C-alpha cells in the first residue's frame, strides 16, 4: 500500500499517513455504521422502525451517541487495579486493530504484505483474550470476573476449530499469505475456494461439499471468537449486566465496543479471503473491459468491503434470530461437534488435495 | 453415531428455519405508529380534558358537588333585577354571574362524573389529552369569561343591591311597628 501511494503522491509523509490512517478510518466507519446497522436490522426483524430521528433515516444516531460518550465522566470504582484497568481497553482494541495490518483491501491496499499473514492474524486476534481477562480481573467485580473467565474459556476453545479449518485451507492452498490466497481466486466467482478453487478438474468438484463444511465451521467458530450472539455469554446482558466491561464507562467502554465491531469486520474479512475470493470481483472487472488500469484496485476495495459488510450482516442476522447458548451447550458445540467435524474435514481435504 | 448426525442436522436445520423467519420479517412493514406525527383514532368513550361552555353555564354548582376530588371550583354572584343574562341554548334562564370557574387538571381524575349532572350539558369531555406543562399552576384552567374587574363589579353591585334591600326592609320593619304593632311582620 505504501509503495502504491508513494508512486501516486510522490511524498513519503503523505503515503505513510494514508497507509496508517486508512485501516483506522475503516474500523471507525465499521463501528459507526455497524452500530447503526445493528439497530436498524434488529428493528426491521422485529417489525419496528429503528432510529429515525437524528439526521436522514437516523444516520447520525451513532454520531450523537459517540459525542455523548466523549462528554461522559470517567467514573471508576475505588478498589480497582488502576494500571491493568486502564491498559485493558487499549490492549483489546490494539489486538483487534493489529489484524488490519495484514488484511488486503485490494491488490494495492494492504498494510503489510507478510508471508505468514494468516498465522499473524490468528495470533494477534487472540491477544484480545488477555485484554478481556485483564479487564475482568482488574475491575474487582464479580460480574466482570465471571464474564472474563467465560470469555477466556470460550475464545480459547473456539480457536481450535478455527485453526483446524485454517490448517485445511493452508494445506489446500499451500500459502499463508493473505494477498496470495486472494490472488489465487482471481476474477470470477467459480474460482472461489468455496467452489473448489481456481484449478478446473475432478478435485474441484470433489472439494465443494467439504469447503462448505469448512466455511460453516469457521464461520461459527469466528462468531464465537468475537463474542457475538448466540455465543455472547461473556457479556450476557441478562445474566452478567455487561460481562467483562461492567465497570467501564465513557471512552474506555467505547474502546471495547469499537474493538467488537472492528473484530466483526476482521473475522468477516478473514472468512471472505479464505472462502469467498477476498478482494476479487465475482464478475470480472470494469477496469479490464474499459481498459482503465487504475480503476481495478478501487473496484477490488469496493468488493472486499462489500463482502465484509455482507458477513457482518449475516452475523447480525444470526444475532437477532438465535437465543444465547448455555455454557455447557457452548462447550458441547465446540468440543463434541465442531472439532470432530473440523478434523474429519481436514483429513478429507488433505486426501483430496493429494489426488 | 446416528444420534450424533441427527443432532448435527437438527442444529443446522433449525438455525436455517429461524433465519428464514427473521429474513421474512426484514421486509415486513413496521407496525410502529410514529406517535407525534401519526395518531391513533381514540376509542369511542374516551375521557380526556374537560371543557366548559361558559355561555351555557347557569352556575348551579352541581358538577362541583359531583366531583370526587373537588377539583372544580365555582363562585357565583346573583344577578340584580334589571340585568339580563339571557338564556342557555336549551332555553333555561340564567340567574347567576359565574365570577369564577376553575378546574384543576392536576387533581382531576377524569371520571366524567361531573358531566352527567349538568342540566345544560355545558361541561363535557374533549379529545385533547396532551397538555403537560412545566408549572403545576398552569394546569388550573379558568373557564369564566368575566375579567377580574368585571367580577369585582358584579360583587359590588350585588352587595349594594343587598344593602339597599336590607335598608328598605329595615325601613319597612320599623315604619309599620308604630302604626300597627299587633300585626306580625310578614316580610
């Protein structure tokens, strides 16, 4: 990305700034529009109207909320562990934001084109657990502690099926680089990994059902990793007030919300890169047909963001459809169902790849 | 093993059924009535703010007496001969100046008991139900159409009339006493 903007602007400062600021702007936009969309989607699904007072169609509702949050007093309880309490929200947000460093928004818009992008993303996103545990422990509150413990148990368990599916995909693709994975599924939707990858042949058709299974597993487990309903037991509103961020208020609380929505987009991005062609357009590029070379990266960014938003929508859709799982049900789903299926899937994809 | 596969299938299938239902509702028009802009039709026998058509009021005080919370406050002054107050719309002759007619809606319990005793049907329920104010005193509604000066004037008029009558009575009482003491005073 830096190289691209350096060639475009010819200035080191401007290109560095754009490279650094673009993902942050994306996260903020995802949080702002995500909260708005969440409210609207939930309202529509419950035959309500949703926010419609602030601005056209209530679009400025989240902006107003944000301004309100900025003005809030930073009230803290007496017996908290001050240091950990203050670091925790930053750590959680840093963990979810660091993933954006390797996410390729298009063939040009990628923060860092490292070879182990997928591994890095998985590693850094589990950073969030540490932040959540710190928040829960330092708050000196039973609800917070319970939420943090649940969260740790949940995220650690659900990282296994995620890792197994990612492993299967890495075996099939032979690379860990996210931009290379995206490039391999080029141009049309029948080249996407969910439809067996780019190579045409018997293997492609044999792979389709197992790819679908892999997609379902990774979608469910990433959903659990970002603590969204039906896997939101760490912050279970009706049981634990707000879970691990019960004691937080104002901007520190906003950091947790920001990281939640940032995480949602990040996992959507990972899922769409692994199975749905990443930034590739499903119908070829307008830039190619019209012969305008410079248009292609922007088109790619458009498709990538569209796919990300689509999966965010599916996450919301699930949230407003399903009730919360009990703790034992949550563990059953992970250890008894997802992990065995992921293992079988891993073996079968491995065998088919060898063919 | 069979149970296991069945559970898996059931899990996925039921989730999909639920998602289908919520997806349908995504396109169902909202049932919300956006209140300040759109208002529901009120029920047939709704009870809201009272209104008094003071032109028809004969000052009989029956509504005030019917009121269980004493929120209606009426003060009347008899008219003196020569003053014509006119008639109500159903032909009753008015004999009182209604110098004060207040209803305190902070106290009113909207029971409608004051509406029925009214002989001229001048107190009735309107369809206004949004009249919240910042000051409690603003909820005391004055229905008398006389100004304060006019009301004072009427009181003075009546007092003067009464005093004159008393004087006449006294004069009449003292005058015949000397002439005809055996007869009782029939006045």
